[in-house]
C-alpha cells in the first residue's frame, strides 16, 4: 500500500483510533459501524478547510444527519 502497513492493519488502526467530536466526546469509528460516517481533517488556519465546514453542515442538514458538528 506504500504506507508501510497492509490494508487490514490500516483498517484496524482506523477503527480503533480514538477520535474527539466537536463537543469533546471520545469515540471510535468502530463504535459507528453500520453508520455513514464523514471524517474531516482540517486546520483553523486553512481557508479552504473553513469554507468546507459550511458544505459539511449543509450535507448534515440535507441528510438529516446527527452527531458532532
């Protein structure tokens, strides 16, 4: 895969890695198995990233999404 780990190892690491929601709650992707999940990595100094937040909020509204954000 070019990143030094096989696909199964990478998938397991992503499922088990603890993420923090916007409201500060800890969660793992594995806990959301079976749900549609959008994970967005961004930085406050990144202008295109900040613009993208509005699109993500619109997606959440359009799909009736729940969760952080």
